[in-house]
C-alpha cells in the first residue's frame, strides 16, 4: 500500500488526478477497504514501508510466523515499539527488536529508541523485505543482547556442529538424517558414524549450532527407546569427569563428548547419590553398589 485516499478529502479529484495526471500512463492497483460504523480506517502515507514482524516468546522458545505491518520511515524506534505493542498487545517498555539482514543472513539489535527507521532502513538493500523479530520479556530484556535468550533463538548462526555421544545398547543406529521444525529454524540431526564397543554404542552426530539440550533429547528418543524424561545426558569434561547437563535450554558446544544414562533426572528438592560398599579387609575395599535419588525432606528414604 502506497497511500490511502479518504473520501472526505479526495472526493473532488478524478482517478487520473489521484494517479498523477492524464499524461502519465503506468499500471497501478486500487483497493477498497470497508469498515464497521464504529471502526476507524488506518491511514497509509506515501513514503512508508511494509515490514514483517515475527514475535518471539523466549519462555516457550516459540517463534511466531511472520506478519506484515505498515510503518512510517519518520518514526523512531520508540514509536515503532509503541505501535507493535498496540497491535500485538505487548509491553513496549521491555521490548527488544532485532532486524534480519537478508544479504548476510545475520540479525542486528535495533532496540535503541533514539534511532529513526529511516536511518536503520537506509543501511539495507532490501527495503521491501524487512524482517523484525520482537520479544517482550522483562527478565531477558535486562541482559546484554548476546547474553539473552533472544540472541540464542534468532541471533546465533545456524551452522552444523559435531557431537560424540555414547548411548546404551538397544535400537540399532544407522547413518541417517532427521529434519524437524522447531519454530522458525529446523532442527537437523545427522548421524555421521556408529561404533559398537562392548555394551556401549558410540555415535557421531552433526546438529545445528543452536540446538538445545531439550531438542537433542527429543532427537535421541528413537535411538534409546524411552521418552526424554527417561534418560539423562552427561558431558565428559576435564579429567574425564562426568557432569550432568540439567538446563534444558542449554545450547551444546561443538566437539562435546556426551554419555546417555537411563533413569529420570532429579527434580527440584531432590539429590542424586551413589552408594558404595566399604570392606576394609578386602583389596578392593570400596565397591559401587547403586545410584539413587533422595528428597531433601526425607533423608532416610531411598528410591
């Protein structure tokens, strides 16, 4: 839409005058908009831009589909935030805006309320394809952009990384690729190689660089045969020590060595303990017996 023509203001002009005069011949389209008696027409001004808005819910990790929105180049970012807040019922005071650069594929934080859209759009070659991601989360807004969940979900480059994973015996893992869409970005896991060593299976997988622990667990379900709540993921760190990964929104690092253990993860207020049998008169005086979960409020109960 280039410009709207209200009947009260333009009723005395001909179509030729509105289109630029009778000597100018070029194709154009006219749209008629209707409204209810109590509704008000939105005005379109010459020189405005159409942008696409995608709302990001960082608490649910959901990126909504893009929707068109008409904006004025003379607006400040603060005015744009206010307009988006009114249209999408979002809090503009904690709103973060990032714009995608179609030429390079990256995104830039444009949340500075003092900048004008004209200054921002001037740097882009694709004026008719502006895509702005919007989030309105008070806690995430307080973080620096590259430390925020917003950056993790839409700002990180989607490049493949390699993970080495040891999984329990069971379903046979063969080189394959899964492709599932999680919001805007498809989650891809490609099994590169497999190795059976005793009771363990070792696989190398290629995944998106922004894959979270929760998403990886979902991708591993067909290989392990139990739901995501039925197994835990450990990372091998310094001195070959196992460290349990508990944050489901944690983004995995390239080259990580992971081990899958069957059994549910501990819940809030619970602790995982290991029991050893101490036999002081034997050569091997300390033998592992079992691993269990105990609740903080029930010190004498082992499940």
